[in-house]
């Protein structure tokens, strides 16, 4: 904060809504855990200091502060906003980084009120389920950000549609720990076990897979489908499987902490989404060496090379989905080759180290641009 490039760690505030297990939360929690402590001191603000992954943050952060906002319409929201601004000033924060819609709406105005020098927002979804009012509030928050980080070109394109200037948009894809996923390429069994890892929401397209299942089972009666994830559509999806006569082929496992093990036990990964920004579950399936069948939408198009690292299918088309899945079930060698290529691609392109290094570079460039730290001299930069 003195304008030097070397010295005491620079304080950052990370604003998170939830510590419940999920793709967005995992990415930001890993960022908190992996940032270089010799360069950064990370303080975390949240709405509720609880959740399945709260411990991972608490053990890594310099401090965790709770601002229990339950509704932006509540009169207490303004009080919490002022408290948050005081917290920013008390910790001498050089950067505020908000992580998703609700923290964007809350944290960016609070950081501007506290005159935090660098304000960074996130966009990690296409927002198929967000209201016009929510998006308008977020857009107002974005106006107070210096940079909005999208996790895919699809999310960046959505920002442009919402009239966010190009100069404020950066793209940093998600990361993963590939070494958490054992090599299962030489599984040696006919590919019949299909797994889906996704929250049970309508945009994830589980219903399309259920509708495709009868066609798949006509050709391969031993085909089985494992659904990993929780959400509001659970009961409706189970009822749909019952009505389609395929309920016995489906296992609805709910939320699981052993996703790597579930991927290792499967033969094919399917993601039949209607909308996606940059699905972390897809990266995990690639790292596990699973052949992939996924919808040709959003950020999936940036991840899957059709015919080389997976197969793409039109969204909302059960017949096409069944055709792609049975292609893999009928040709185990082709399925293995897709899985091997996907695993190699995940190791090459996606890692938490790469993601954290990209945020580190972004933070320093923004601090330098705003005169909070000095740019390194040419001699230091080349030494």
C-alpha cells in the first residue's frame, strides 16, 4: 500500500455469499486457500459464516466477518452495508473481490463507499434463472467495479449483451486439481454406467436424459444412470423417471462429497444442460478420463472439442442425446480414446495453479494501474 512492489502482504477482501458445496464456491475457496501469503493477506466477508466448506475458508483466511443480509429490501441491509464499508477501511483493503450475483450487489457499493482502490467483480453464470430486477441491481454494481472477471467467453459475451464495456471484462477460466482424479482409462468393461454431476435445476437438463433413457435401454438394457447433485427438481425428476418406465435404471444420490469416486466408478459423463457458463463438473469429468456427452451450449463449446475430447448434442433433444450415448456404449475403444484425450486436455489447459496465477496477475496489474503499487523497474522485471 506504500507504492512499493515488494514489502508487507497486500490486504484483499473476498466477499462470498455461501460456503455450501458448489462449483462457484469451490473456485473462490480454492483462490482464498492458494493465494501467496507472502504477497497477499486475504480477509473474507460473508452473509452467513456457515456451510459445508466454511472450515476450508476459516483455516486459510486472515479473518472472516459476517454481515447477515437476508434481503436487500430489508432496512437492515443499509446498516450492514455501512458496517461492511467500515470493515473495509479497518482492514485497509487494497482490493475487494466479489464472487457472484448477491455479493456483487452488496460488496461493490460498500467497497466504493469505503474508497477501496481496486474493485473486482465476478460473472460465473449465464443467469437463466435470474430476474430482471436482480440483473439490474448487479449491473448497477458492475458500474462501480474496475474489472469484471468472467469464467468463460460465453459469460463474457453475456456481459457485453448487458452493455458492460470490453475494457472492464477479463476472462479467467475455472481450475481444478487433476491429481485428485485417478487414471481410470483402462477400466476394461463395456461402457454402460452413465453419471451426471449437476444441481437438480431445470437448466441442467436432467429431464432430457430421462426422456432419452428408454431409447438407450432398448439397445443396451443394462445401461444405468447415476445422478449426483441436490436441488429443487429432485422429486419431479424421480416422478418423471417413474412415468417413463425407467425409474429402476436411475440412482438419485443427492449431494456427495466423494465426486471423484463417483466419476471413477462411471463409464460415461453426461451434461445435457440448456444453459452453461463454464461447468466445473465437466472439467472434473475430463480430469477423470471419462468420455463426455454434453449439450452444445455456452461455455461447453469452449471446453469440449466435438469428436476429440467428447461428443456434443443439441440441447433439449432426447433422441440426439440417446444417439450420442449409445455410440459410446457400442464402441468401447472410441469411448476410451475420447476419455484419454479429455484427460490430457484437462491437465494441459486447466489447473488451480493456472487460475490463481491469472488472478495474481490481474490483482497486481489493477493495483499498478491505480498507483497503489509501483510497476517493477525494467532491471527487476528481467532479473
